[in-house]
C-alpha cells in the first residue's frame, strides 16, 4: 500500500510564516512522492511560498530545501514530484511556508491550505520487459 503523508493538515489556516512538524518517511519503499498543494481559501493581494525540507535526524533541516513549489496567489491545486531516492540520508520531511501581503485592506495574510504527499508506487518489472518486447517487434 502506498504511503500517504500530511505535511500541512487539511484546512490549516496560515496567517504567519512557519514550519510544519517533521514527518518520518523511512517506511517509504520508492522514496518518490506526488505532492498536492491545495489552496482552498485566500484573500486578495497576497502570496504563498511553500517549500519541502529534508533531515536525517528531524532537527537539522539544513540551509536549502529539497523542493520549492510554485508561488501561489489564488485557490487551486498544484502538483509536483519529490524524489529523494538519491538522498538516502533524508529520513524526515517538513513543510515551510512564507506569506506576503501587499494590499491595503486587511494587513494580515491568510491562506487555508493542505499539503499532502502520496508515495509513487514502484514500476512493475513486467511493464519494462513488455515495452522491450513490443519495441523489438516493431
């Protein structure tokens, strides 16, 4: 069964910059994830920057993110792939977000978001061999 993780829980109301809780990914077999960033509510004239950080111990997340998602201004869903298969030291992931507001009305930015990761299942070896057979027959 594919692993599912919540780096930002559904319905989280973000009004200040912050970090999510560390999530252990050591149970992942493929170490590749489809990331879903869902913005379900927001106010005008603001932006949201979300990044995903990795750590070996769940405390030190380094100086550079593993993945930076596209900047968000409106409601909607953004999907990206995070592949940490070549980073065996990464055992924990966490989200980090930064909010920016430039409007005159409400001075506090506000986004309601959800960031979940679905493990991408491993490809079947049969699929690869079928492709080779089909290619050789052409």
